[in-house]
C-alpha cells in the first residue's frame, strides 16, 4: 500500500486527536487520562522542535551571512526585509480594522454575556494585564538594549532571547567576512556541516509529527471552555478568522506577482510548517520546519532564509497584529464605545509595534494587546471577554505569522537574485529516507 503523504498524516493526527478527546470526555476518568498519558507526548514534541531552534539559527545564520561576501549586500537585504515586514504588518492591521468595522461583532454581545464573561475570566485577564504592565514599565530604548547580550551562553540558554542569538550570529558572520578567506574557510565548513546535521534532525522530528499533533490537539480539546461561550463569541471569532484568510490571500497574490510561484506550489511548499504552527501556536517552535521548507521546497537560498526567517519569527507577526486590531475594536464595541477615525489610526501604529514586541510563543499576542487597548483608551478589563476563545484564534494567527515570514523571504530572495529552483519537488521526499 502506498504510504500516506506527510501532510495528510499530520491532518489525520489532528483530526484523530480531536475525536479521541471528544470520546474520552464522556467518561469521568477521560480528561485526566489525556492530561497524564497523552499530553506529555505533545510537550515532548514541542520541546524537540524548540531544542533545534538556537543551534539552527547559529549555524545557518553564521554560514548565511559569511556567504554574502560583503557587508553592503547584508545591509541591503536587512533594509528590504524590515521594510517589507512592516508593510505586510500594516496591510494586516488595516484588513483587521476593515472587517471588524464592517461586521461590528461587538454589538451582538448582550449585557448578560458580557458580565458572565468578565466574571469567568476576570482573574486570567488581570494576570495578562500585569505581564503587559511589566513590559510597559520599561524605558523607550529597552528593546534596543535587550538586543545585545552580555553573555552568549546565557542568551542561547533561553528561547525567549532569540533576537540576542540572531545579533551574535550576524556579528560573528560579519567577522568571518572580514578575515582572510583561507582562515575563514574551515570555520565556514564547520558551520555548513553542523547545519546539515540539524536539518537531518528536523526530518527525524517531523516523522513523529502526526503523533505529536494528535497529543497536542487531544489535550487542547479537554482543556477547552464550555461551548456556550464559544457561541457567544462566534461573530468575533469569525471576523478574526475571515481577516486571517484574507491575509493568506494577500500573501498568495504577492508571492505570485513577485516570484511567479503558483498558489499551489507556495502552499504545498509551506504546508507542513502551517500545520505545525496551527498545532503548536508558536512561531518559534515552528521555525526549524519553516526554514527547511522555504529553503528546500520553495527554492530560497540559505543566505536569505537564515537571515529573514529567524528575524521574521520574532518580529513579523501579521496574524497577531490583525487579531489585535479586531480584538481592540470588538471590545470597544462590546462596551458601547465609538472609536474615532484618529483612534483607529492609532491602533494601526500600536498594533504594528505590539506585534513586533510579541514573543513567538502561545498567547503572547494577547499580552501585548493590553498595550493597544491602553493606548486607544479601551477598558483593559475587556480582555476577559475574549479569553475563552483565544487559544483557537492563537492557532490560526500563528499559522498566518509563519506564512507571512515565508512569503516575505521569497520576495526578498527574488529581489536579491537568490530565488532558485526547489531542491525537493515532491511534498515529502526528504522524509522518506
Ligand atoms: N502565538 C503567536 C506566535 O507564536 C504569537 C501570538 O499571537 O500570541 O506566532
């Protein structure tokens, strides 16, 4: 019998995880069984992916930067990357604002539902608010200060410090460009080999993906809040998901215009990374697979992927910014506030910055949403209104975040003459060996 392609295996794993959890939820012991005996396998799977992230960034970015030959092509690529990231984020926020103003989901929330939600989730919302307060208390140049680590081992020891590792790798790569070729070569060869090993490790982890996502989805289902609350927030969720779907359409269009890759080839190439982003809700955990897919299946050269994608995973979150815009206006509507045009323009700026500042981990977008709310004068207690449905929306927005990074890396690669023919054509050729 022909073996099922990997993406189908992952989708099947997800579907079976949901069905399995729904069946077990009918038994008193079911949820505990999933918590104790199934969920740990999901955690192990995510950990294995995160484990790869720091060595992968180090190896591939050092090699990528040093292959650039001169510093001017690095700064040119850097500028193009940042500008394109900001443009796509502003497009995303604008789509979010357009949809939420058109549909007005907040007006469907009754007074009763509002107090029920505030009562149920007020505590959790307060915790997010405090997390955000800590970030708000920092000075204006804190982000810049945080970019430069005082110890590389310390920086590499915490997945939240990805930007510091990126800084070190770029710096090291620049040093490598500036020393004589003969001395640099063995160092480059080392990182090249190191990178190959890491890529092979990703292939091995991906073989277990169907089981990993089964466990992740089963655990999510038993932890989900009651269905009635989901229904009350249906229109809001629909706005976020509709906006995100539009954004995927924008990427497909941009990729087609700039690189002539058809929607099918783009989505086939990035598909497994999207499925992982959806199941893990973390762009950081998905990064190794995003890099592998974009390089091997979409033809972007390593000099570009190694630079554009790790930076994108940390700062380019179009799905998150779109969600923040919809959520902010939805909460305002639910509290009967009318937001002026000027306030909405302010939301474009703050949601863009807040998404840049969001960490690439589950739920981070909601913490930074507090800053958008505060800036627009919307009650922060409103966070409680959207808490119940945040996780499923996080899954969807993370998928868009990862897709956006891939699309931008293809456009930047094209503009630098670094978009080649994909190494692997078939969907899962490299998982067969
Ligand atoms: N979970 C998202 C990510 O990792 C961030 C967020 O919106 O919460 O991309």
